[in-house]
C-alpha cells in the first residue's frame, strides 16, 4: 500500500524557458502539467525520450529550477525556498559534472561528509562501492563508471531521506552495476525514497516500484511495472517451442496467428494469443504426436510500453 505522506509530490507542474528571441517574446514550454508522487521506501522511476522533460522535472523537484506554475513539495516543503535543514535531508546524484577534477575520491567524500551533522562512515561507504580500489587516483583520471560510483557515494554520505539519481548505472561494468543495484534495494528496504531517471529500461523494470512515463512535457502513463506491462487484448505475443522439423500449423483454426520455423525444429507462433489459442495448439500437438522439448511465452516488457508511447523513430 502506498504511503499517505509522500516524500516528493508534484502536481500540474509547468516550466517555461525563454523568450528565445527578443523579437517575438515567446517562451518555450518544457513542462506542461507533469504530476507524480514518490513514496518513502520505494524506487520511483521517471522515464521518457530525450526532451520529454525528465531532467527539468527533477530539477524543479530538487529546487534547482523554479516552477512556472503548479505545486512541488519535497518532504512537505517547497524546495525552491528550501533552507539548509531541508537540503541536508536530500541526496542528489547528477549524471555528469559536480565532481572537482583535481581531488582524490576519499578526501572528497570526507569533505562532503563534514557538511552534515550525522554522516555515514566514509570508509564503510567507500568500501561498499569499491571506491577504495581507486582511492589514489584523481577524479579527472577516473573512468566513467568510477565517477558514477563516487557521485553516488557523495549523494549518500549525508544519510539522506530522499535520493535523486540521474542515470545511476550509466558507464558501470556488470560487477559495479550489481553492487549499485544491491545498495539501492537495501536503501529502499530501510525506508529511503529513491527517484531515478534512466534510459536503460531493463534497469527500470528491475528496480522500480512505480513508474511515470513523460512525453512532450506531460505525464502520459503511470503505474507499477506489472500494471504497465499487463497484456493488452490485441497486443502481439510470441510462443516459442522446440519439436520435430517440418510442422505446419492448421491456420483455419487460428487464422490470426503466424508460425515461423527459424531453424529446423525451432518454432515461433506470434499474434494476439489467447488462452483458447493455447488449447488449439495443444490439440494440434496431440494430433501430430508432438510433445515440445521446450516451451516459452514471451511477456510484454517495459521497453514495449515505452516504445508504444514515445515511438520507435529517432527524435
């Protein structure tokens, strides 16, 4: 059940930039009514194509941008007018920038920790994220994935109640990615509110408790991953199975389905599959004396939902 006191609440958020030209005085509307709610003890993912308004939404929620209209509340307060007390309760990890290039990781973490009343133990955090393995290297010489881990540590060292993550797994190798995912899961269990953006939809599907999809500055879809990926009645799915080569599907019984034999004995049946279709296929196998050696039914993914909304072409 969702909490009655959200960590972040955005309602009807509007953000205008400009004017672009002094001649016409027109402004560009980047956000046009975005609404979202991020609960404590949950991972909330904000998805959208480039230019959909994800970063601007986060910046307004963090108090880095002032909303043109609408309501924004961060831990019950207006983040634009936030003082030190509110900011000390929030951690922010930017996708790029924010790390001074000449310093080394651990001294930087100790410096950041010194700004908080009750920070986490720097050595423990550095060890957990593997930062001690490159502690002697200056920030400018770190790889992209190492910078990501350091940026995450800087966002966490103050022991925040709310954590904003912008592309947290960008540039991470598989081992580092697993470490970061495990840490995010632990922080969620401990009650932290985590709001993230990512272009890696597999990551969102694995991590997110609740998802908001933005398109052209508006919230166009929201829900849990199972809710968003629930099978639509007319959506195409594929049943894959292995059997002897050369089978022919009786299309008169299932004219809306298509059988493809990708290689000898490896089949795919695609279309708007229904439970009745599965019964027809089972009867067909019985008639042919076939017991499939393997059988799998692909499910709809978060990427499928995202592409349905944002389109499959480059913007």
